[in-house]
């Protein structure tokens, strides 16, 4: 399995669009791995995890032919992870699209897709069959569900993120005896998720590190640096990590105030890597 990090920032991107903070100024000055778009991943050639507002620039920079994408797994409906409008360009009249796409997403994401569709196509919405016209096949994904999608087997875990109706998900993606966990956005998992993850042997683990300096016991919604180390340790304790498993932190907010180089310094002694846009992970 080949996994490419397409984006490594939290919601505002980094530099954040209008931000005057020192961390954004320093990211602009240093450039390179400090320039972070909204978090998303590309698996092999035909699968995306999340589809956010930066998908146009990500596809151009990393050489993704979006016509080859057969399936998108959306983690949750938040704007940094799901930009329905970018799917609307699939409609006849905007683009020539012959190949269908399966969208695995929770009910909240589908709610957003339909609401934004009715705003986008107002005049003729009564005549439009939105998903059919977009050649999007609907698959409602919920925590606990496992699907076979092409060569991948994908299991949704319940993330601890967003309001009760959100049903945000983390995904375990398996192929050819290898397994990768996409573990943002989440705080510390609830017990049933810890129980559920025990069935896996992971080669790759991507963890949420939104607020770097958050106290380790503050684990609601997102994690800080010390909490990500605690998650890794707990996974190891449960026997879920294969020997030599790659553990990578990702999804950084500029409000965490810590640049890529300093993040690497912090995580190196813990044997953990720091994600960046364009990072390729082979499992
Ligand atoms: Zn996010
Ligand atoms: Zn900033
Ligand atoms: Zn979120």
C-alpha cells in the first residue's frame, strides 16, 4: 500500500489564510514542510481519504488524476475534510465525467452535500437527481462498518470528535496483509474503540496532533503532542503495533505554535515521525 499525505494542517491551513500570528509568519519565512494544506490522504492511485477545500492544488502538486479516483472515504463533515462543492463540477455541462465514484461518508456529510447542492443548483434543483447526475454512488459509512472497496478493506472506528450527531470516523485500511490507521480528527478514544482496534496489527499509524502544547490529560476532540505519545504507547501495550510500525503525527494547527523542525526534534526521541504535505509512506 502506498499512502501519500496530501495535507497536514488543521482547519485554517498553515499559514492560516488571514492570520497575523508569529507561527504563520515564521511558516511563510521558512517555507518547505511548514506550508501545510488541509489534511487529506491519497491511497495507491484510486482512493482518497477526505476531500477538503485544497483538493485542486493537492491534485495538481502531487500528480493525482482525479478521473482515476474510484472511491473517497470521508472521515467527517467538518469543512476542512469535506468540500461538497468540488464534487459538483462532476455534473454534465461543467465537466466530461464517464466514470462513477463511490462516496463513503457519514449521514452528516451527506446532509451537507444535499444542502449545499440545493443552494448550488437552485433554479433547476427540482429536476436534478443530485448524486445520479454527479455519478456518485452513495455508501453511508458509520463507525463499526467494514467494506471491501477495490483491493482495500476499510473499517470505520468511532472517533471522539465533533458533536454527538457527527459520528466522526477514523479508518483502518488493509491491503495484502498490511494495515494503516488514519487517526485524525479525534481526541482520546472511548473504550469501545480501544476494544475494536485490538483486532488489528498495524504497520502504519497516523495520529491527530492538532494542539501541540495541550496538557496530556486534555484529550477532548483533538490531541496534543504528549497525548499522541500516550496513544502510541497504549496501542503498543494492546499489541496492535507490528514490530517496526511507522507512527506519524499529523493535522497541525498554527495555534499549536510549533514549526516542523521543532516538531521533529520533539518526536524523534519518541521514535515518531512528523507528517508534511507530500510525505509518501509505503507499507
Ligand atoms: Zn480537521
Ligand atoms: Zn497563525
Ligand atoms: Zn474535525
